[in-house]
């Protein structure tokens, strides 16, 4: 009677497939046993032990390319290698958790791209009666600011939040949105621009602050302008209104980045 196990039996005992055992053989991780008189390879306890060791290390996250060297290493090298694998696995776990959290935030819309406090401000806009299109435009502006000029994100968000505490400014903003459908040469645009500039200047420390370091960087200023004029190409009247407001602010000594 032949002693030892067939490859199928050995694979079953260890908990892997025959294909996996053969793969271990090809990589040189487990030596192939000699064939018996009937031509079958018979696996003994030594081969089974090696299979269990390889399977355990591979299952723990050790790359197969490193398993052989690890099994043949001394205790110190083995322990150091396991520490290294532990660090790599920890990093992978953290990355997977971050991906899971991103998927969770994607399911909640804005929270994938904006922090919770920004989402709260967007909710306030909707509660104040602003139309969905305007809320969407502010969402896009916040996303662009966070990506292009992150040093201004907190200030931009704070000014947007504070503006909602100013009933006069809220009403002026809604009138500006209505003006978006006017003829760009409508004389009311000039009047509205004066009213907006006057209101902003009345509380310039809240509505018109910008880090001095940012003002001195032309590239950063250009990126800011790109965000500040987002969607203007879709509303010529709004573009003229904003240009007039900026001109009035500059005339009052406010350093507004050029377009």
C-alpha cells in the first residue's frame, strides 16, 4: 500500500487547491516529492508542514516572492520581516478604510468633496430661499476653492456663512440673481452694483478680507479669480454686475484680484 497523500489529498488537508499547490511548486516554495512506484507523487508530513507554512504566511499578506526567504531565515530575520508585513498591512487597512469612507460620503452627495461645515452652509442657503441653481453654483465654487486655492477655503466659507446672517445682503444677493436674466446694458445693473458695493464696504472686515500673502502671489490671485468668476460666461448681465462691483471696491481701496 502506498504511503503518503496524493496532491489532491494534501491540498484538501491544508485547505488550498491543487492549482495552488502546483503554483507553490513552480515558485520553489515547496519541493515536489518523489513519485512512488505507481507514478504518483506522495506528500508526507514534511511537505504538508511546508504547505501549511506557505499558506499561512501568504494568507497573512506576505507576498509569495518573499515567503521562501522568510521561511528559510533565522528567528531575528523572521520577526523583522513579520513586523514589516504588519506595517504594510496596517497601511493597506487604513487605505481601505479611507476608500470605504469616501464611498460612504459619495452616497451622501456633497460630503464626498466638501467637509461637513461646508455642507451645513449650503443647507443654510437652501433654507434662506435661494434657488437650487444658485446653491449648486456656490457648491461648485467651494469645491474649486478647496482644490485651487485651499489657503482661502476657510475664509471663503466663513464669508458665505456670515453673509447669511445679514438680511440686507441676502436680499441684495437675490436681486443680483434676478439681474442675471437682464440685458447687460440695463441701467438698473449700475444701481444694483452700487448698492452691493456699499453694503460690502459697510462691513469690509467681514466680507472683504483676504490674506496679504495671497494678494502678493500672482498665480494664486489668478486661481482665485478663476473661482470668483465661475459661471459668469453663462450670464453676461451677471458678469457686468460683478465687474462694476469690483471696480467700485477698487475705487474704495479694496485690493480685488484682477480678472
